């Protein structure tokens, strides 16, 4: 009997990945202290990993009854999933975030954050380039004053 | 209780310096709690560093103000941005954010402010009247009871968020696994560390929280760059008496849950709020909207409970020296710095301080009401900001918030990892809240389970027997079983069939 739930493109593949990950966690948990004692350091992690495996198997069985996504085979489904989840804006912006994090320490907080804010606002079409420049500068001054002087936190 | 001791209760209201410090603390707390990435725990920790040379009364006034304001402030970002400002605001976002999406943020904030204060006042009243009794009750808890309590907490989230029970359970167990990473506190053995020293310290739950709630939400928002933000109606935030009176019975019930959970050592406003939300979901038959879609009942229950939990959390802290949650743990540190010894002797040696704390808590609640109902427009403007400006701000705040925890850039990468993971999770209908609860409750469950097992010399039948032989544990065991059974799909089907049969009895 089919249920009403429709699977997202790539959902089955993701569930399989999580199942394999759960088994991997179970192996790691077993390697902590094996089955030496019910109160060993590895006992509770093993229990958690078994629950992870169990819930993923339940989900895989449930997925069999769900309505499949409209695709022509596995490759097509994965292509659809990649386009939907890892869409160009996501990929480019994640790369910008990673670049910001890499530059945080060599460039220091203020310059790297300024370029990040400016680049992000222009990229995500938050405002025009000139306005973005002003917004980024104002935002950064506010952030710096609040965090450095008011909260006295150590900035990267 | 002598008259001179009780006079310290009124000192909070009569000393202008204490009044100024409490109002400043509450104001700061509201905005600290509301800014994603800044936690109340962190703010109180920072406050200790520059208040340790102060007089104890003044330091307490500032820290209590920040604590009360911060717990309340966490609800604002939960409502407006779907980013809980504190763990205790996780449940607030379930219905608070849908309300903001409907353009009712002003009303939601107004109602939550008044209800938070109602909860807070109930918490203070219980602290003042029943502190010795509740403390005695909490003192009788054994490791197995903590295990059951944490399990109940985890069980609630699994069913609360998301349509799939299996996905909720997986997320909760995954969170528990994340919580296990690092050095085992009992044997100092590394768990899931891959032999690296960097992972021995474990994964700080605030890092996971910022990543899963802050960054993943920002990445998710990238899909909606072209969607125009809902204009938040914050012109009318003062709720009518009619509205308050309508929700008062529920808030009293959930405040009671909050104060009891808050009084239990190791459990704070986060579990209290989730239990209260679950209580509302189970008991309110005709909510204003379905739960999860902007029900006021779903906002009121956690908000009254987490604020009531503040008063409750002070009970074990002051009378037993055991923290109720992370913030009270830091507060204990602050009291030690001022030469005080939190525990039974504090009530004997310095009872006047107890009454001063009660007075300050009451005062902080009054200021929360005043400050909470003003200045909302500025914060609500965040929601009217274009996504293209809001998303970079969330990222920068998340980076600062993560970095300040341990001044580590590695933590920032972890935070991004959690963010990307949370985004993919969300895309496939998994909820991130159970992961956080798993991370927080996992270590507590692990420790409680192992201590309980060791107390019966690893004898499994004896362990299970201990769950039913002690009256207090038996009540918790029955509650756990009841909750577990009620969440099994077969039970839900059977209940539906039963009700249908009762409504249309066979002829």
C-alpha cells in the first residue's frame, strides 16, 4: 500500500548515506570499549548509534511505500537533487563564507568582515554597490562598537 | 526568618544604585538574548570578569538583570528570525516564527512579554515560599531519576518537531552522539576523537546551536532571496486584558511545569519550555491555529515556563549549591568569587542575601515588562531588511558568537559545518532542534545511566528493578512509558478508532 508522502529528489540516497553513517558510528562506538561492561564509556554511544541505525532502517522501509519523485532513474534523480539543494547561489555564497573564514585571521576582523559584508550584499542583491558600501561600513562600525567596547569580546 | 533579613527584600526597590544596575542589566540582557550568537551564559561569564571587584549586592543586581532579560530576549529572535537566542527559546520558535511570517510579530511579542513576566513572577513566588520544600524534593533524586528525566526531555523533541517520528528520533540520537565526542568525564578516555587532541575537548553545544540555527537558516534563506519580507505589524504590541485573561490559566499551568523543572538540578528552561509546549499541545483542544502554524498557545506555554524556570533554577543553586542550568552554574562561580558558599550553609550564614536575590528577581521581572513592551519597532526592522542584507549580518554575528566561546577559528569552521549539515537536513524534512537537545541532554543521560548502572554493580535486572521500586522513580518511569506509548503510531491510530467508535457507537 502506498502512502501519501512524496519523496524529495535524492531523499532515498540521503537516507542511505545516513544509514551507512549510522553503521560507521556504531563501529566507532564499539571500538571505544567493546562489549566489556554495560557501564563502559562506549555503552551509551553504542545505544545511540543503534537507535540511529534503527530509525534509518525504519525510514528506508517507509520510503519504499512513499511516492517516488518524477525522474528517469537514479542519475536523473541525483542531478535533480543537486540542482535543487546545491543551487548556484548556495555554492557561490558558501564559497564566499569559507573565503571569509580563511581570511579572518590573516586580514584581521575589520578588513575581512568589511569585504565580506560588501561582497555579500552586492552578490545577494541587497542593495546597489554604492549603498552597499555605506551599509557595510555602518554595519561594521556598529558591530565593532557593540562587541569590542560594550561586550568586550575578543574579535577574530 | 527575622525582620532584618526580610528587609533586604525591599532593599532592591529602595537602593537607587541597585535599581539602576538592575534596569541596565535587564536592558542589556534583552538585547544580548535577542542577538543570535550571543548567549546569556556568555554575557554572565563576561560580567563576572569585571564585577568581581564590586560589592556583592551590585554584582548580583547586574547579573540577575542580564539573566532575566536574556531569557526573555531569546524569544524575540526566535519569533522574528527563527533563531532562538537561548536554548530555552527553542520551543518558542515552533509557533513564534510562524506568527511572524503571518505578520503578527508585534502581537506575538506583546503577548509573550506579559506572559513571560507572569511566568517569572510565579517562579519568584515559588522560590520565596517553597524553596526549602522543593530543594528537599530535588535532593532525593538519584542518577536513574536524572536518566529518566533527560530521556523524557529528549522524547518530547522527537515527536514535537517534524512530521516523521523516525527522522526526529534519528536527529535526537545523532545529537546524543555529537554530545559524546571528547573526553569521557568518568574515565578520561577519548570517544569519537579519531585519536586527535583537538577533539578531546568535545563539541561545544553553543557552536552546534549557532551553526544549526543561525547559519543553516541563513543558507536556507538563500532560496528565498526574491521573496519580499512580511511587514511586521508592531504598531499594536500592548495586548488587551481580554487576551491576557484568556491565556492566563494555560500560563499558570505551564509556569508550574517550568518552576518544577527549573528546580531540578541539571535541567533548565530549555526542557521546561519543551515540556510546557508538549503539555499545551496535548491539553488545548481548540488552539487559535494548529500547533506549529502560529498558535498563540504554542507561544505562551514555553514562554511562561522558561521564565518561571529562572526562579526554580535558583532553588537548587542557593540551597544545595547545584546548578539548575548553564547560567546558574556561572552564577555559582560568581558567588564563590564574592566569598560566598552556595549551598545549605548560604541559607544559614547569609539569609539576607537570599531575600535580596528574591527582591532583585522580582524587580528584574518588572523591568522586563516595561522594557519588553517598548523599543520593539527597532528590532522588528530587522525582519523588514532585505534578505541580501540580513543573511550577511547573521553570518558575521554567528562567526563572532562562535569565536568568542573559546577564541578558536577551528570552532568557526565547525559552526559552518553544522550550518551546511543543518541546511541539507532541513531540505529533507529533518528537524535540527532534536540534535541540539541531544547534544545538551546526551552527556547528562550518559553520566546518569552509568552512575545508575554502577550503583547496582552493572546488574541489568537490578537496574530495571530500581526503576520501579523507589516511589519517585516509579512515577518518572510510568511517565516515561506513558509518553513513549503515546508517541507510537499504533497508539495514535487506536485512539482515533476509539474516539470514532465513541462518537458513532455501532447500532
